[in-house]
C-alpha cells in the first residue's frame, strides 16, 4: 500500500557543529521541531522515521538510495580546506601500512573519505579502525572536537586536513552532507522547509559577522576565527560539487563494506 504523505509539523535534524549553524540561526521557530543529532545518528533517525529531514552524511545517502528526496540543493561542502576534518598521526600517512586508527562513532562520511584517501592517494592500507580507548597510531576527529584540537595533539605530530588532501588529489571540493527528506514527507511541508532553510541560509551568509559575534565557545574560536572558518564552506550544490560527489561515490564503491559501530543516543536538545 502506498504511504500517504505526512502533513504534521516536521521533525528536522539539527547538526550541532559550527559549519552547519548557518542553516538554523535565522530559521523561524515555527518551521519545524529541531532535534540535535550527530551525522551518523541523524541518518539512522531518518531511516527509523524519528526524523523527517536533515543534513544527511552522503555515504548514508548512498546506502539509502531511493528512500530519500533532496531538500533543495542545500549541502555542506568545502572548497579546499575543511579545518574540522583532521587526521592526527604519529607518522606520515604513506608510512601507515598496518597502522591502527582511532575514530569517533559520530562519523559516517569522513571515515570513508579517510579510507578512500589511504587507498587512492597514499597507497597504503591501515590494519584496523579502533575506538579511542584502544592503542592507536592515529586519530580522526571531526566537527567542533577537531576545531578544539586544531593546534595539535600530544604524541601525534602530523596533522592532515582531509578536505585539503581530497582537493589536492582531485582538484574538486568535497561534499560531506546533503539535505534530504523521507519520501513520505508531504510535498507542501517539504516546499515550506526548503523555502525556510533557503531564507535562513541567505540571511546568515549575508551577515556572518553577526552570526559569529560571540565566537563559537564549543570550539574555542574567537569571532574572527569563526568567520574565517565558515568562509571555507559551500552550502549549495553546484556543478563542481556534483562532480565531486560522483567521483567520491566511484571511489567509495571500490572499498570493502564497513560502517562504524554506534552506541550513543541523540542528545535530544531542541
């Protein structure tokens, strides 16, 4: 039986990182019920039906192909440097054959980007991906946690910005997330969400200084640092972003199937 589109107020995922704040800061309160999720959890919440829409990790979009519909052309992408997708290592990546890499369970797309870069760019294959509680030779951090540690981590003298490495390899931007909604979302609700996000985004980007006037305490960033950081990002999918996404999927499909374990729950903050 065909599902009837739902018309009640939408539940929309709120990505808790500075690089996504532009979508939400000017969003009218009556647009949707916002629920905070990190990337991997957001995808699972949409899949379960706990959320109607949100900025989804692109690798989870690949996995759920055919079950989602775009919300406009909104995305989270970097032109070159990401500044907040950082691999900290005890030795150079080309010397990490057989290494153990600690990852955060928040990640979905970024860990797959790292796997692609090891295979296609650095030409080595780490031995395993582990939790931070286990011995490791490198650690992958994302979002505000990466920003907090951007000056470095003891015992890991090498720092690699994965967005920058991707750009060096391909000459293209990298798309981390794409706004998507469940197929059973009512068309009028989807159109309303798209319009509200577009207006919020345009308003925020037109006055980034106001958006970041208090800096971003969660990442220990002063206002001018937050502005500089947000300038690295693109929030609408253009021709280059689509080309980059297609190329990344080609590389991603060559990898062995693997997804990080997930043990946490959402913070459920509105």
